[in-house]
C-alpha cells in the first residue's frame, strides 16, 4: 500500500527500461483483480492468504500462494505449527503442492497451488529419489541447511541488518522451524508412510542460495554409490532443471544463482553406511518466484519453462 | 624463505608500530633455533614436522606443532589418512593433544604438543560433556560444520580466490575429510571406546569463524533438556573460555571472532529424540594461534591465559 | 592449454545443461581457427595479441581483442605505459575503439576492434556528454573509481585471495594506472583536444561492478543542474543501455549487475561549482564480455543487442 | 529504554564473561547520572544532546558528545545544515573539537568535547599536514570517501538491510553531506582561512572501516614527493596512532580494523601536479568509541592511550 501508484521500475530501479517496468503498483481490490486477471500470485503474510484465496477462487481466478497457508494438507498440523486454526478448509482440500517435477499433472488441473518453501524445495528434491526407492531409513534423516539472507524477506528488523549478517554464521529456528512439517508431509508421501526428521536451518553471509546437506542411513550399507547414483539418474531422467553432478563434483550455490537449477550430489560414507545428499538451489528463483512461474505455466497449459528457456545462472 | 630478512611489520603491515613488528623473518636453522628458543611453534606443511620436531626435541627445545603430524596416536591411522608412513614414532609416543580444557595436566608436562585442528577443536569441545556422561549413542554422531575461508590457509590457488568463495557456499572434502580420525580419536577417549562418525565441512563466504552443528541420538529420549544443560554446565564449570549460552540463545561466529571463546548451545529435538549441539569458535585464534599460545603458557608453567586475559571478541 | 579437451560445462559447472556447454576447449591453432571462425575474440595477456591479431586478420578473420594492445592509437604512448615497443603498427592503424554508443558506425566497418577496458567504459560514458558540450574544464577532471574483484582476473596470486579482499577496501595502481591513457585518448577526442586527468582505482569487497565518481569544474558555475541533465538526456537519447537516473536517484552497482546497462547520475555541487557524475556498470558484462558481443553484432551486420534483448540485471 | 534492566552482556552476547558485561542498562536520569558519573558519553540522536549536555554540565559532569550538536562553532552554520536553531549556545561556546592529535591541550581543559564524525576524522588527519604547511590550493580539495555499513548505525530501515548493502556500492548524501561543514571548519583553521570543498561519501559492502581518497593541486607542482613525505613525517612525529606508510604502500581498511591507527599514504600525480592523500581508519574505534575514550583520558588527566596501549588491529 505504501508504494501504491509508483511504477515497478521506480520501486526496483534495476528494472527500469525493461518490459513491465511501467506497471503501476495498486492497492489490492478483489473485484478489480478478478476483472483483470486469470491467475493471481499471493505474496502476503501467513494467515492473510486464508482470506484472500477463497475469495479469488470464488471469482474464477486461479491462485498461486507463496505462504504456508495451503501447504499443509492437515489443518490440525497447520494449527499446531502456526498457532491459528485453519479457516479455509474447503480451499485447502483443493490445493496442490507446487513442486513441478513431482506434481506436474496435478498442478496442470489445479486452481489453487501452494508454492513450496525454499528449504522444502531443496530438501524434497534432494531426498525424493532415495525415499521413492526405499534406499534409506526414514527415521535417520537429518537435514542441515543454510540459506542466503534474502530468505528472511525484506523486513527492516535488527536481525536482517547488514552488520548482523555480514561476516557471521548462525543457526536459527532450531529445533522446530516451521518448514519441518511441510518437508515431512511431502517426503512421507514419497516414502509411502509418515516420517519424522530433524531440520536445522542456518543463515549465510550472502544474498541468495540454499545448500541442504542431508544425512540418512542406507538400508543396505553395502550398496555401491555408483548404483545409488544410477537410481538417482533414472529417477530424474528428462528433468532439465535437475542436474545430478558428475562423480567428484559437489554443488555450489553460486552455480545455480538466479536459475531454476537444482544441483544434486550423492555421496556415500562407507565408514558409517550413511548416504549424504547435497542439494543446491537459488532460494529466490527455484525456491520462490521462478517456481511460481513454472506452476503458472502448467496451470495455463503452457510448457513448464515457458519464458524461462534460456534462464542461466549468474554467479 | 621468500620473506627472509623482512620485518614482521613489513610482511603484515597491520602490525607496524606494535611490539614485535621489528622482528626479522629468518630462514630456519635448527642449531640457531635451539640456541635462541626454549619453545618452537611449527607451522609447516604436513610431513615436514616429522623431520623437524625430533631434531628440535633432541636439542632440548619444546615443540608445539600446528600440523596433523603428531595428532594421531596410532601411526597406522596416520598412514591410512595421510598416505605416508609415520617416520617419527618415538616423538609421536610422547606427544600430547593440546586441548587445554581437557588435557591441561599432560600439556604442562609435555615437550611435544600437537596443536588441534580447528574443526576438531569445535567438535570435541561440543561433544565432550555428552560423551563423558554417556548421554548419546556414539554410533549416531553427525558433525556438520562450516568454516571461514582462512581455514584453508594463504595458498594462492584458484579455490581460495575471492571470486570463488564470495557469495557462495559449498561442502568440500566429504565424506572423508582428514580431520575425521582426529575427532574420532579424542571423542573415543571421552566415550571410553572407539567410535566412528560422519563429518562434513563447508566453506563460508567470510574470513574467520567455525560453527559446528552436531547431531546425536539421546540414550534417554525422555531426558529433559534442562537436565542436559545442567550436565554441560557442571562439566565446564570454571572454564572461562567455555560459554554455555543461556536457553534460547544460539552461537554466532561473530560473537567469538578473534577470541578464545567457545560458545555452546544445547538443544533437544523432542520429536526425534536427538540432541543438537551448536558450537562456535574463531578458527584462527581458538582453533590455531591462540590455542597454541595457551599450550605454550601451560608448557612454560604460566597461567593458561597469560597475555590473553583481556582478549575480547571483535565482531 | 591446461584445460584442453574439457567441455566448457566442465570448466564452468554453472553452464552445464545450457546451450554451448558441450563446446570443447582446444589449444589455439591459427589455421584451424581461420577455417572455423569468421570472428575471433582474443582474451590473452597484454602483448600476446600483438602477435595473434595480425595473423588472424591476414587469414580473413575479424578480431575483437580484450587486451590493451590495440586501444592506444599512438604506439609511443603504448610503449610508454606498457614498457614494450608496439610491434603491430599496421593492425593498430586499422583498429577501432569498441564503445558501441560512441563508435557504432566505425565498428560496423572494422576488422579489428579493441574492446575497451572496464574503467574506461564507465569513465568515458560518464563524461562523454559533458566534454562534447564543453560543460567542464578538462584540466580539472578527477575520476575516482572502484571495481569488484573480478576486474583483476582469475590469476591465483595472494592479492586476489578471499582473505585479502573480503572486508577490506584499498586503492591500487595510483597514481599511474594503465587505464589512464586510454581514458584520456577517448575523452580528448570528445573534448576536441588532448587532456590530462587523474584516475584512481580501488578494489571493492564484492565480485562484480564498477562505480566511477567523476569530478570536474563547470565552465559556467551558474548553469542549473536541470539544464545539464537535459543536455545529458539529449546526448543519450535513443540509447537503451544508457539510463540517466531520475533526479534524486544515485547509481548502485547492484542495479546493473550482469547487464549492459550504464546508470548515470548528474549532480552539481553548488558551493564549489563542480559537476559530479556518478556512473555504474557491470565490469564483466558491459565492461568486457557483453560489450564484446555487442561489437561482434555490429561487425556482423546484426542489431547491436542481438541475443541480449532481454538481458536483465540480477542484483 | 527498550533494553532497560538487561545486562550489557545480554544485549551484546559477545561481551558475556568479560569485565563489565554485568553492567545493567538503565533509563537515563540526569540526577542519578550526576551522582554516579564524573564524565558522560552522549550517544543520542542529533538535537537531543542540545538539551542533555547543558544539564549535565550544570551538574558538574564532563560531557563527550558523539553527535554533531557541538561540532560546528557557528550556530548559524548548524542551523543551515541541520535545519534547527542551535539552542545551547553557551555550552557550544565552551565545546572543544575532540581530535586528540590536533587539540590535546584544549581537550585536557575541556568540560564539553564534541567527538568528531568518522569521515571528518579521516579527512582532517589526512589533510592537516598539507594545509598547515600550505602545500596545496584549498580551493581544489576533493574528498572521495567510503565507509563500512556500521557508519550508518543500527537503525532497522530498508537501506541498512543486508540485501541492500551486500554486493553493492553506491554514493549517498552527495553533494551536501552533513559532515562537509565540520571538515571545512577544522581544515580552515589549519589553512588559516575559511575554505570550501567537495565531499562525497560512499557505502561499502563491509562492516567497518573508512578510506578517504583526497585530491588537491600542489602549490608547487615541482615539489618532489619525497619532500612532501618528509613534511608529513615531521608534522606527525611522535604520534603513535599515525602511521605514515613507507613509499609504495597504500592504506587498507583491514589494516586498521578495530584499532586507533590512522594509516596515511602520500602520492603525487606528476602528470597533473595533484597531491593524492589516502587515509584509512576504523570508523567505529578511531572514528567513534576509541576516540571518545582517548578524549576521556585527556579530560581525566590520564595518558591519551590509557587502557588502549595494546590495542591491535584485527583484520
């Protein structure tokens, strides 16, 4: 609201001169939105989408929501982690979890898509092949992840200041970060039964990028790592945004910066029988805006990468 | 050698004007060193200390070695991880592992001290109380750690360049980083029997600081976290460099920057029965030079913090 | 040579999966290059292009050279600043200075284009309008500029290490940086007579981006800043990569990161009668690779922005 | 006020365990302050010290003020740059500008000291010798300076966020930053008559440190740089915090980080007859807290470096 009537190119000067920079920021009005839009992206605080999404859906507008409001299928789990009752259960029942590689068919038919969190995107993509093929014991999963500072949003509070984040590294939200149930829900589906895991996020002294370092015990400690890599390769065959790195290479957040790529490495710790999966994404593009665009493409009958065919990392 | 005859203050201009800045860098000569020094610090590449330390010891000079050459008690383990046979077994048999809080008595009587690695310092201090009191299952230990770029030294190679490290985060050395056996050896002593663990280091886009995030299953998943914290507090009572953080606070590398402090937080993941220990140190001071000075103090009959009484973090 | 036979996508893993990632790096061979290429980009050390360019031109291959070898029209000035005689004077006589906005017509007809340095690009674009319109006294020009670390290239030497550049700011090369004569030459042409100026570069703790802060006395200290801005606006009318910022806005390197944009602000210091011009570019794209591509487009009869129509800054 | 009753060590956890960490933060009360303190440091917003300082002085408490309220001797200049009339003219008349090297005698006798701004500290120390010895034309002075983000304070506003400052470089406040009249006032005293200059500050993607790059025309363009350096060396002889760098060396902010040092290099641009002075300080220590402590030492009859004898840069 504070920016209403300004151009997008004034709000974000780096956009000046580009197509769309002259779009005017306006105060949200449901009726007006419904008249103008076939599809709306909601980037609003937790709880607000509970009110806005059903209204838009009722007016025939498809919705992609960036918040957690429609990510957790069980409204009781929502209340447990977010402290408020879920007040849009009908919409919730129709929502699809928007991970394009895993749910493309459902997303194509959805009117409401819950855009995944950034940490869940990296965690789920990292573990999907291993759980689908029952390679690891779900009770032993630990996800240790770190994110660039943009993951915390643009709120002007002390912990987001330059002097607090620069030249510093720390965990936060442990041991009960709100992305935990979202990760458990989607991984549970892949595993075929509910699971509980440990997830610890950290904040990095850099702007963009997430690296998840994931640990789990192999069902078969003797399985050679080459066989595991083959299973991963087959699982992700044909997915252009998934890059299973060659043996010996490890993901770097700089290599996916500003792109839809998800870089994955599979290691085996022979001494302990653990699988170590490393997974890097850009938290803003793959973990938020770009992923929302991919979902919008699917919901609109377009190719998933429409408009992003040449999206290249910029380290 | 390349810097011989220069003053320390010329080599490191920030030292100019300070006491000691006029010390001349000279080419090493054992006889000369023995005539001038009671104690020598060896900061030489792996393998070199195998030759230098016995020579100095034979001349009556006490030695603190920064390399891994005298950290592993079993010469076979050394050969297994470093690829070369250990050629100074007599010296090795007399070496003491230089973690002041755990080995002060032995260090005081030692002529040869192996200065611990930076990751092992954080890992061992983090886990010591839990293993000594048998709080966790040693088979489930995972150490996920991240270090500032100074941990890699000052070698001019591509991976150490600004443009490779800045705005980037990645793991390295996994799953067999050379600090692993050193951590296992010291933790095994605390646990009372050998153990095997998973250790994954990462490189941070910042200069200094290590944060270790450590996971292990509690023997008793019902043990309240307050009781665990009490055990840690009792274990470290009287150690001024160990700061067990108040409940709710998490360590930040910036808070220990340039100091001997080791900041520790103890969390319990009630949902999975895991203990999560977070441990921050400065890799250069606590993890290297400062720790060496503390060891030198002990070996010289001084208070462990002599000359470092007012060493304060500089975030 | 060290990377010969590797794919581009192996050398730069962030390119894997993108068009061109399978291009093989090969050892340079003039005959082979002439058979395969209509145009060659030379990114070789100073002095090497003196040998390579004439050879390629003789074989009918157009050349864009990234070094300073063909930027200085006067071979004596070259020898004075680079310490070696210029050994390709014939080629030099035919070379065009590749600043697309200023020299498009000549670039279109050129067989040899000297791709401008990054600092000169920012400095010349910043001052062009003021000198062409005789707004300032050329004897009073001071260019104070700062560059991201990528400006120094990828050579593994101590000053390029992360720990030397991070959390640090310093000048270098002053008071005789080699980009000085190149800036003076091109600005002298715009001013209509030779000029001498002061140029001081600094190195920033960040990867990419140049900001030039330029000072000069106004010929007419009473000229209102609005009039000066109008002159700049008219001078750059129709140039899509030049963004004259709205009054009150100042350039930020993040706003041009990864793009061809050159953001310019014009200020007047009423108290001293000085004009202050601020000019931001991305040193790698606008200051090197992107600019070379723009030149190649012109030399090939294509639109200057062919393939870069949607190149957008990525802060 | 928001932090009242908390310990200093809780507010700044890095201080925990150090002497003074148990000091309680309390709400300011003049009567209580006067009963407890001989000297007060005021670190309050501009305008607030106008009220507080006279009150404390009237109660016999010496005052060191960090704001600009008592830095400008002429109340009309204050009103012109700060937009409000100066309401503490009597106190102002007694205030001393707290640059220890230049005003030690006056500071020793002062009850009210205006602690200099960080940019003015670097600018004045850089130019003092040149102006005192009439080496340069005051009308040609340009100060181009850059500061770490801590210079902007700890206010939670958008421009201070990590994602706005990281990986970015920009000027701000130009062409009328409020530190300008303070620099002009003190330099005018050294020059012997009023002067007007151009000052442009920039914000760096790092926490601490200021580098000022200062330009001015030499009165005698033929004067050899060695003679200029000798004049600087004589001017600063005996000042332990002033380090005139050896020929060929340039100041780096990392070399003064966390210290009272002011590193100065003197260059001559032979081609233009300009003097270039580079001057680096730590904006928080030399430019604020440490300098205030030095002033407090002088006002209390102690050695200027009392308690800071061993303060060493920590890069």
